[in-house]
C-alpha cells in the first residue's frame, strides 16, 4: 500500500481528498486511492496551504510534477489541467466521420 496522506494533511482533509478524487486526480489517471500520494498544487515551501483546494491525490504522475517539469492547475470544479514542460496543451482532434 502506497497511499500516504497523514504526513501531509490532517485526517479530515485527507478523507475529503479520497472522496473527491476517488483515486489518482491527474487527467486520465486511473490508479486507485491505495496507490496515490498527496500533492500540493502550490508547494508548501511557497506558502501553499494544506487544504482541499490545494491538495490532490496523484500516482505515478506525482514524480512528473516534481522532476519532469509538468504543472497542474485547478480548473472549474475540482478537475485538474496538466501542462507539459513545453507549455503546449494537446487538443485531441475529433474522430473523422465515415460517410
């Protein structure tokens, strides 16, 4: 079991993250809660608060944000937008329709 939140957040907020995210909160992330780690969108060393608006559960992608140059931005609601190191967002093209 990898899930770790206790060192980062008090238990009540940790429960809220589990309910909100249901697992990895990275766009397209599909790992269960037990495989995740708590991640601050604005790091604690940069005055980031430990609260539901700033902490998301991540797995695998957690390392991309700390070492790979990816940024996560909270969008409307509670979803996350993942911005790659080059800053260019991938916009999926609609599937071609067959006639």
